[in-house]
C-alpha cells in the first residue's frame, strides 16, 4: 500500500506542502527585484534628506535659543550691578503705554454703554 492518506474524502499524497512555485520568467523576476531596489533606495534618500533638514532646523533653533539665553544672562548681570538695560526699559515703557491705552479704551467703551443704556 502507498503512503496516501484519506482526509475528508480526499486523497492526500505525501510530499511538499504549500503552493507550488509558479513558473515565472526569471528575467521578469530579476527586473521586478531591480525596480523594487531602485524604489527602496529612492525612499531611503528622501528619508535621509528629510531627517537632515529636520536636524538643520533644530540646530538653527538651538543657536537662536542660545543667543537669547546669552542676552538674558547679560541683562541679569547688568541688573545685578544696578543698571537697567535699555531693552528692558523699552519693554516696561511699552507695557505701561499699552496699559494706559487699554484703560482709556475701557473708559470710552464704558461711557458708550452707559450712554446707550440711558437712551432706553
């Protein structure tokens, strides 16, 4: 008797399992492989370009932050010596002007709402 087995009404013969390899043209297979490799290299190149741009932008941001930090350190040293840097004075006077403008605009708005409420 041979090694055939009956499973679910079908006769199964021993041997290789899975799909039988299709007879694909070797040249076409090689060309597909080459094309896939080209696409992979192109994706890799784009990925590296993106990462290099990202690193470059982060390095620029770091430099800008270091410059800002150095400026703040100089301001602090000047203030420790009792001097107020001109930039801080400008910021403070600018804030005072903004506050006075906001207060004056609030008074004008309040006056308008009072006038509107009295007209009813």
